[in-house]
């Protein structure tokens, strides 16, 4: 079985095996960390410069591209990857985007709209009819699924088909699903975006973004060109850490997802919790669609308490869980999202919990005690 033929391998194997080189005798088993910014000239090609690419980036891109079934391009951050995709919209063009979405996307779109660079039509991404109705004359459909932090699940195949029929690009932010739970390119998307800072790197120690477009496509080439021209390049150490994190994504994701499911079930029955949002719960609005389009419900659980004060108290009282922003690390983190980055549109008492790999009973004891009060 050939390691360079991803079609013959299952995703967990690709995550571990891809991007390791030829495996010639004497080669290091891990691709080395390349810290040189220049290469020696004198061959058929001109001397290389690290802004155009490094062996460390290439290894990470090969692995993520193999998982997604396309050509990956690593960026300095998730928002840098988002900006590269938004640059595909012509001046004066229109973006259809979710009302519930990553705050960085929302703020960047708002700034670009204020500048007259583009127009935005905000939609409920889980309402397929609402999205399709907004697509006429649009240049880009931005899909986030599951959404951050309300965990709405989009009907990606139908939305991508509708966008294609109207000549609009379809981009999918698949950060919450990771490459192991969702394959947007196979569902018709033109490009997939990941904040690799989150589940891919998985250890809260590397800032990175990744795009993946169809292999050999003009869009894949343009995204690489954008990265080079705008200088949104990742550090080699960050790429090295993200690739190391990707190797354990299959086991980390399985463990954290199992923990999330158990916590969601218990939180849904807790008297202090007003609402629990998790696509793995049978009564969740996105449950049926998640079962149809995702290979797992993910590691994020959002709960709503009685009021903002109760939510803040929960975050302050936890001891095993960490009161912190961001998500996707091995540690469980939580925060009241309405306090972050001008997200006043969210329920004020909503707490987003990024479930990690600790023992679930320790996590539950911590949350239960924090919910009970001092």
C-alpha cells in the first residue's frame, strides 16, 4: 500500500503518515524543523527564500491536504487564511455570511463593508432557504459549520450546489469539525478554511491558519500567491508544532468528543443550566443534519445559564477547567462569549465549553461544583 496515495488510506492513518518524505534509509522519521530563511543558489532554480515556502510548511500542507483531498496552504493565523479567501471577492462584490460565526470573520467583514470594499448579506446559515434566497448576485458564500458558538449545522452540499449554480464561490470554515469529521471539498465547496491553532495543532501553543482548495485549481494557486505577496506566512516552528499536533488528532478528537457527549448529556439535565447546545444530543436542532453530514458531533458544548452573572461565576469557580478563550486544546476551557470581541448579539449567559482530554469524571465534578456555587 502506497503512503502517497491518500485514496487507499483512512483518515487516521493519513494524519499519522502523511508529510514524512520518502523514508529512505537513514532519513529522520519526522520532517526536520527548517529555520533557514534562504537556500544556496547555483542549480537550475534561483536561490530560494522562505517567504515562498519551507520544507516544514510543505510537510504540514501535504498532511492536511491529504486529509481534505486538495492542495493546502498554511498561513500565519486563521484570520490571515480568511482574509486570503475574502480577497477573492471583487471590489464592490457581495458576501453571504452567517450571523452566528467566528468573531474575527464578523469584524473583518464589517470593516471591509464600512470601507466600501464589499457588501455583506447576513443569514441564518442553518436555514437553507434563507441562504439560497440571499445568493442571487453574490460572489462568495461563507459557510461556517458547526457555527461558533451556537453550534448550528449547515446543509453544506445543498448550499454549495446553490452557490455554484449562481456563480458564487463557496468557502467552508470547518474548524469545529476538523478534517476528520467533515469533508467540504467532497461536498462541493471551493475552499476549506481551518484555524489550525485549534484542533489541528491541539496544544494551545501554535498560531496558524490553513486553506485547502482543489488540487491543481487556479484558486489553490491564487491563495499561495496571496500568502506570498501579502506576507501572511507561518513561522516554521508553528508549522512544525501543528504537524506534530496533527499526528495525534485522531486520538485526541475521539477522547474529547466522547467527553463532550457525556458532559452535554449531564449538563442538559442540570437544574442550573437553562439550555444545552450540542449536535450530539437527540433533541438538538442540528442533530439530524449533523448525523447526516458530520462524522461526529465535535468537542464544543455551549450552555446557557440563568443570567450573565451566573455565567461569569461559573467561569470564575472552575478549577480543573480553565477560564480562557480559544478552543481545541487538550485542556478544557470555557468562557462567556458575549464578553469577547463585541459579540453582544449572543445570549448574554451563554458559556462556550471546549472539551479536552481530561478524565470526564474530573471534568464533571469540577463543573457540577462550580454550578452549585460557593
